[in-house]
């Protein structure tokens, strides 16, 4: 049985870790390098670093900060934000990233997914999908959740897999930061239809929410931010809780 993964997320704005609710009302959550070191030490399985304003501001991801984080941790490290070319990915991998995450650029140019998968391998390419329920449909949003698209989430998830994505990072904008639980219905549909791992994001508030997203939501990994940043849940405690409920977890270091 494949083990489930616990993944803290560092949303970065102006070089600092931030966290909001439903993608707005951001507040400072601490120093990215310090938080990364803590999570690696506590036994996080991976770390995701998202430069959330890079695309909106029309710039590249903060390479120097990526290097500092990479030098601090010894766990797989995914980086996203402002990535739109083979050259961008090369720069981030050289800076210490293990995987990259694309969202807006994949929607703008779907062929980019296959191009990057061919160049670097599918295992390196994560497609992030920010989704919001609009007029009875789950709709893909880009530019840090600011721009709705014409794409429906479930169909887009299947397409990115077919184009070569190695993993999907599925974030429910409706659940984001609410701490009311993951969107289990949508996650279950996407995970059930996918032949690649799905990381569930948005809404974690309790340990039971992770149990639900791994069982009812069929997710391969659970991603969260504020509950870890503000020390509401400790990663070792969460892993022990899930293991006690017969959910196969990677061993905490």
C-alpha cells in the first residue's frame, strides 16, 4: 500500500510566508527558511513553496529564497509561481527544487505540460489547479485565484494527466483557510478518475479532516498551511493520529 503524505505549504509574498482565507485577507505567517527547517525536522514528507504573486506581478519566482530553503531542508521540495518555460524550470531545479508546479502558464499554453514532462520527466511536473464552485460548476481559476477560466475542473484534471503531468495539486478556493475541512466530494471525483497522485489542499482544520481526505477523498497527500504555521497541529502528532486509524503513513524522522 502506498503511504500517504503530509505536506506543509509556504505561500510567499514579498519574501515572507503569508496565509489568508479563500485566497484573500493575507496575514504574515513567518520566515520561510525558518518554517521550512522546522517542518523538515518535524517529519514533513515534502514541502511546497508557492510564490503567489509572481504571475500577477509578471515576474519570475524568487530564486535566491528558493536556494536558501533548499539548503535548509532534506525532503522533496516543490516550487511554483511565475513558471512559464523550460528555462524557468531549469533555473529552479538548479536552485534546489525537486519538482515544479505550474498553473496559469499551463492553462494559457497546455502544450507546456508535455514540453516540460518530456524535458524533465513527468515525476518532476506538478500541475496546480485552483478551483471555485461557480454557477453550479467547479471552475479553474488562474493568477493566484484572481481570474476565472472557461475550464471545468474535473475535465481539466484529466487533461493535464493525459498531457504528462506527474501529480495534481488540487486546491478548493471555497474551502481555503476556512478550517472546515477539505472538499471531499470534488477531491474524491478527481482522485478516483486520476492515474497520478492527487494532493488535496484547502480547508484543513483538524486531524480528522486529514483522515477524511485520505479515506473519503481518496487523496494521496494532504497539504495545509495555517494549522502548521500557527502551531495548531504538530506534524508528528498528526502522523501518529492517522497511523492509529490504520492509514499508512511515512515514518516520522
